[in-house]
C-alpha cells in the first residue's frame, strides 16, 4: 500500500559546490556534510545522487527503488521520474550558465533531458542580486559580446527578496547570486553549460571547465523575463498561489491555515517552511521546516495542516488544476517587460 514518503536529501558539497555555505544547517537544521554545502537534493532520482526514503516499510530505499515497487501508483502517468527538487545555499556567486532543451541534450548528452527550472527565494541578504538573462537581443550580439570580452557587462542583474519567484526556461542565461537561499524545481537533469565561473579553480588547481561552444548554441538572449506575481485562490484550509504551469512542472504555494485537502491524481512534492502535518487514512507525518515529502499519485484523502507555508511542485495536469484548484492554469512565465 502506498503512503507519503519523507525524503532524506542527497547533499552536493565541498569541491562540487565551492560557492556553497552552511545556511541549510542554520535555517533548517539539516545535517550538512561541511560548510561548503551548496545543494540538498530533496527529491531526486538522478543516478548517483538519489534521495533516500526515511519512513515506513520502504525506509532506506532510494527513490528509484520505490518507483520500481510502486510504478505509476507513485509517479502518475509519466515515465521514470522527470523532476528534481532542490534547496540551494549560495554563499558566493554561482557560475554564469545556461541549460539546453530536451532535443539538444538528447542528441549531445547521451539521451539526457534538458533543463527548465524555477526558483523561489527563501532567504536573501539585503541587496542580494542574481543574473537573469542578458541585455542583448540576438544570438549574434551574444557571440560578439563573448568574443570581445563584454559578457559581464551584458548581464542582466536583478535584486531579489524572500518570496520572489523566477522562471528559468531552457536557454535563459542565469547565475544565482551570493547571499541567497532558494527552493528549486527543475527537470531531472544535470546538464549545465558554463559561460563564466569568476576565475574559480577546482581541486586540481586548474580553472573550472567552461562550455562556451555549447552555451552559445543553446542560449536564447531574447528572453527578457520578470519575477512572477502568482495567482491566489481561497480554498478549504487556507489558500493556494499558482506560479507556473508549463509542459514540465507546476509550482504552487500552499498558504495553510487549518487542514487543507490535497489534489489527487498526480504525485505531489511538498516542502514545508514551518511546522506542518501530513495526514492520510491510516497514518500521519510531521514535516519540520525545510523537510520534504513525496505524496504518491494514487493516494486520495491526503491533507496538510498547520499555520505555515508549504511549497508544492508536481507534474502538469491542466484539467486537474481547473477541476480541483478552481483556477485556469496559464503559462505566466512568458510575461515580458
């Protein structure tokens, strides 16, 4: 019988994330491996970087093992596990980077998925900034800026605050800034092409690898996106704010003020900002700040209760959104200045 899975994250740290810090421990009490821990892969089926189940009969198994046992009862009508949920701590700037679409990654990266993602800012130091696109309009202009050493001058910087949401489709040049902690939902992919890495070196003492050719081939400099305002509707147990619905994922904020029934028919990844309780017919689970769980698609009658914010990511299902959440899902991420 399926049940909600509390997940133990896989941590990327040390030389893998030289820009990381210790905020995942100070903010959420996570048992990070060192003070350069950049990523907690909260719900992950990436080979070699899988999250592990902490509760119930499947405790100790990887997410992939759970999919092998439960199949579509866990994932719903999707193949494999197409999403990846992370918490990131950027003590310093990340590299200036870009991700490909599915077609390019499939042809050039051994059949991997491309990478579209979204960020919700959990914490930001005053004045914290990040790179969100470039101030050139064509691929030719971007190539010229790179060739003439003007990439840094062409970056589009924005200041962010806690609660800001940014949609980063494939081809959008970006870089997470220092002093920012984010929630990230993305396609299940590790394909990243670096334009620039601020002169950092790896554990071998050499500059970290750049991927200029690939980065230029997949970039879409015409993207000029804004932070997303979201659309909020009142519902039983509080309200729900919808930010993104695209072909890869949906992102909601559950503003829990009581006991809130959860939608059914697809898997839900929940991450609580405070103390919350997930309940179902024959069990319950406490979620502490920063903890994540995976609600199987086949489950019905699951609720989340408390007085806090719970972030929810899921696979797209436009009909279910209209019927169960009471609003018309739209791709709001294409809003331009």
